[in-house]
C-alpha cells in the first residue's frame, strides 16, 4: 500500500520560519495534515519593504530522498509574479534537518506595498510531491507587529 503524500513515514515538515533583518523570526503556521488547500489559513505577516528575508525550513524524512527541491510560487492580486527553485540535495532517513534558503531583498516603493501569497512545494528527483506549505505576507513601509 502506498503512503499518502506528505506522510510522516516519507516526509514531515516541522517548521517554516521567516527571518528578516531588524525583526524577530516569524513562525509560519503549518497546514493541517491532509489539508489540500493552497490558500493561506492565517492573516498575512507584515514585512518591511526593502528588508532582507530568509526562509528557514525544518523537516524529517522516513526514507532516503535524492534531489530534494523546494519551489515557491508567489502570487500578487491573483497573478504569478515570481517563482524560485532551490535544490536542497539528498538526505538519509531521519532528521530533523534545517535548511536556510538564500536571502531575498523585498521590493521598495509604493507599488510594492501589497499582499503576496506564497506556495512552497517539496519535490524529489523523481517528481514526487512530498509536501506543501503556504503563507501570505504584506509589504509595508515600516515594521508593524504581525
């Protein structure tokens, strides 16, 4: 019998954390196991325009995984505005493993101030989807408690 996608036996996403300079870390609430919705379930986080942001991922594996890739797709006002793909590599069963993605500088200016929705997907080298995460953030002129 095949294990369900994202099962703890295969892949378990433990945490997603946004790290931004000048602000405390922001923990992203994870989806409920078995939930398939890609719409963020919580209010968006507030990020300051121009801030450098990194995403830290923590996960555990129940089997060896080769060519693990994390892809995120960003939407703004219903349109895809960006996509990035990061090869995380191969992993033995176990963990937790923590990976910090390369930093990204948020855009600056009045036109950049908006709500962005992000869907992250973990895929192995065979193209099997191991897990998803989604969150939203709002870019504002200054920091505000999220």
